[in-house]
C-alpha cells in the first residue's frame, strides 16, 4: 500500500530541523496520532545532505522492529512526494532529551543517571 500526504490529517509544527519540519498528524483511516517528519528535497540537495537523509531512513528502519520500547522513536511508515521525504514516527508527547535540557538546564545526578541508562 502506497501512502501519501492525503492519508494523514496534518496538525501543528512540533519541531524544526535543518532539512524540514516535524508535524503532529493523525492517520485518517485509524485516527492514530503520529509525528510526521517532512524533509525538503531541495534543502537536502542544497546542503548536500543526501547521505544524511538516506542514513536516517536506514537507521529508523533498523530500530523500528515492531517491539514496543518507550525509549526509542520508531518509524511506522515512510513515503515521498515530488518535493518531500516523509517519515511517520511515534509521537512522543513529552518531548525529547534536547527539549528537556533546554527547558530544565543542568540535570541533577539522579536525573542524569536515569537519562544515561535510557540511552545505553
């Protein structure tokens, strides 16, 4: 089954990056919420990021094993349009580590140990 943007109801931007944006979205047929990471093909080419984008797609495929792991963002779907590469990812409502560092500042030792254990 080939997915397109029409299979999703796209909501607000929840993040920005060098190659594109991340949106909250809902899959039309199931109503399930996801994060939709849309990479702009022109920006990728302009910044010579083709290898980075391809590696991200490969790594997301490798870690998306179907096992439910609360500490890994898994990719459920991927598709492209003429101008975008789109990765449909688990929606992490609490934010990522970068967000928490920017909001919290320095972590206490117990917080740091928790986050380090999650990463390992």
